[in-house]
C-alpha cells in the first residue's frame, strides 16, 4: 500500500461509481495511483476498491451489517 493512501479516499469523492462500469472505475482508479507501485500493491488497492464498492452498493440497497459490527471488522483488518 502506498505510504500516503489518500488517493483512495479522494478517488471516491471525485468519482460517482454508480455511473461507471467496473472497467471504467478500475481504469480511472489506476490512473490516480502513484507511478512507483508494484503489481502486488496495485492488486491490493483494487481488491480494497472492490470491497468498498460492494459495501457502497449494499448500503445503497439498505443491506449490509450494522456500523458497530463493521467497525469491529475494520479493527481486525487493520491489525493484520
């Protein structure tokens, strides 16, 4: 993951992913990544992007898990 993972946060504020297909979303996302990233780092970023997109789509459909459970999951992911 890049040292400053601000790119992902800003990506979501700039792109309305419900109006882009998956291919367009990934292409735009990769364009905004730092040039000096390994393929493995890019793959991890795309997997994170996919997870965020799934969560946003679930939220849009009023599905998913309660916020408190989500916070616990994020805490376990962050500790890995």
